[in-house]
C-alpha cells in the first residue's frame, strides 16, 4: 500500500447537496478499490488561471489516501467518467 494525494477541481455550478455527493463518490471510489482515506480537505471555490471545459472557477477538493499501486489507473478512469469533476491529479507521496 502506497500513500497518495489527490487534488480535484469540481464544477462550480453545483448545489451544496450535489457537491457533497461528489465528495462522497470520490471517497467511495477509493474504498471500492481496496484503499483507505486518511484525510479530506475542501478548499472551497477558487478562480482558475485558465478556463477548463469553459469553466472559469471550481471547487477544489484534496484527499490523502493509501491504496495499492494497481488501483490508481482504475481510480483515474472512474474519475474521468464523472462529468462533475473537471480535473484530477493523483500523486504519490
């Protein structure tokens, strides 16, 4: 099991309840792929340096987790399929 850090930019036009559901789906995907969440941080709404998929701002969400290295590709593809997530970056700590 390796330690990872994930940073996500989520669409800014979501309601509060929908935003919490996206946060929960990010955490649930880690659990489904034999990982465990260590820490979650919601950084709030911030303006981006350049537009991403025609959006100028988004909600930033950071998560620290442990998972086996073979599950990272599965996680990235699952996050790519979620239409509410604009950008994903997972790095090994």
